[in-house]
């Protein structure tokens, strides 16, 4: 009898919970303040559709904070409605738009875990990639964030790569690829910065290893020619003549224009006004141009 009474009590509680949708938003305890749409109309007894559309209006009106509140109401009060999943997805975009990048990543992680087969899952991977990408900005500390920590950039690259490999037809694929190229160049430049530091300290073994890492992990980046220069100089200082000559030969064969236009390359990379349009670094030298004789490379201009 006690078990039966307990079961009946549970059923009564469930029935009471099922009637919760008849209550206004303020009565359910989900908000301490009255909710209103963009026109100021109260949403105390709004259904899922009206709440969702009101949230969308806030998003279009560039007010993601107010939109987030309404998206949360939809998910809390109508978890089984078709608007719940849409609100959950758009909450990721709202957090990103509000520059709440940590919250955007957390919301994206939850969505991916709970709804891995959603038809718009590629969009969530894209938003997670963008959020991790922007997490790496300078923030309150100022300075160049890439010289402090690259964890978020590396995670962003992984996010974009998952999108590119798993969703080849996604409309976000092209932009993800462009971000991956930028991230690859930034990560490679980070490695070069460390290699340059070791080179200045005459820690040639450490410098050569960092430069080798650029060739292994960031092939095709803007930093590969400089990595070869660092390898050449480091090997020469270590008395590894054959390896130094190999690095120089690879540099001459693969990046002839880098050697010919090195000064202008670093001028433009530093943001100076271009003196002329640079040719592609990995293409053959123009007719009449010749490579300089072999010599130990100098450090790149800052």
C-alpha cells in the first residue's frame, strides 16, 4: 500500500508539473522581473512561439543579452517544443554576438553532446571555432596574445578542421578554411618567435628544433622560409655543415623569391608601405634575377 501511495503521489506531482505551462513566466520562478518584447509588451503568458520570435527580434535588433533571456525561457518552459532546440542553437550565436566567448563555447559543447545529429550541427562547430578564435584576443592584458598563449588558437583550428572534414557541403566551410590558414600562420610565427629567442641566446640546438617543428607542423605557412634560415644558421654554428647546406639548398630551391626579396618581404609583413608588389615566395625567380651566394642568414627584421 505504501508503494501504491508513493506511486500515486509521484503521478500527481507529474500532472501538476504538466500543467505548469498555463502559468505566466513570472509565476514559474524563471524570472524575477517581467519579460517584455521589443515593443514593451509583457510576455507573462506567452507561448513558445511568441517567446522565440521575440528573442529573434532582439537578435536582429543587436540586443543579444535580452535575446538570451528569452531563449532560456523557451528552453526552461517548453523543453519538448520544436522551438527549444532552435533556441538552444541560437543561444550559442547570442553568446558569441555578446562577446561572451567562454559561455558560447560551453553552450556549443552542450549542444554538440546532446544533439550530435542536428541538421545545423556544422553551424555550431563553426561558432565554436569563431569563439575559440576570438578568445585568443588581447583582452585586459593587452599586447600580442599570440606571444602569451596559443591554446585557444589550437582549439579553434581543431574546431574548424572538424567542420571542413566532416561537413564538406557546409556553407561555412570556405570561411573555416580561411581561418585555418590564418591560424596556421599565427602558430608558425609563434614558433619562430621562440626559435629567434633561442638563436639570440646562442642556444642553437633549441633554436633548430623549434624551426624544425615549423616545417613539420606548419608546412605552407609564411614562416617556413625563416625556419629554414634558422636551421641553416643553427646547424652551421653547431658544426653540422652538411645539414646547414641541406637547409640552404631547400630554401633556394623552394623559396627563391624569398631570398631575392627578403628585405621587402619583412617590411611588408611589419606593416610598412609596400615599395612594390611581392611575387609569390615559392615561385621561380624572374628572368634576369639571380640568387646571392651561400652565406649564413641574418636574423629577420622585426
